[in-house]
C-alpha cells in the first residue's frame, strides 16, 4: 500500500505477484507557492509499515504573464447591450504553463 506522510491522504491498494513489476503514476497538484518535501512510503500489509520510502521534492511557482495593453482597455462610448470587441494580448514570459479564464460581467 502506498501512502503519503505529508499532504493529502493518498492511498492505492493492490497486490504484486512474485516477480511482478507494476508501474503507477503519482500526480502532484500544488495549491501553495512553496518548496515541498514529502515522503511516499510503502506498507506491506501483515508485515509492517513504512517498509520502503521515496523522498518527493517539488517547488511550485507562478508563471510570469503580461497583458497588452497594460494600462487600460478603452472602449470609448458604446451602446447599451451591444458588444464592442477590443483585442488584448496575453504573453506568458515564463517556462511554465499558464492557465487563465475570462469571466463575464455580472449583469446585476
């Protein structure tokens, strides 16, 4: 059984036959900007806990994203309830992926 000693409780249960190999995937999703140091351990049911351990290190970061124009979006005078398009440019200047979404105006 695999379990994380730090962070969320991850638990994968399965069996390995004698001489069998198994590849599993460990997904890590950070929620804070920081350096992580955790340990993944393997328990052998009926034998003992923490029989094997594997250190996990990661550093989460935020990508550098810029927007153009950078000062303001000037739509000028526009008619109520008629869309007026104005292009903007998002520029990801980092080597990390950047996720974004544009939310609609609240109509209240």
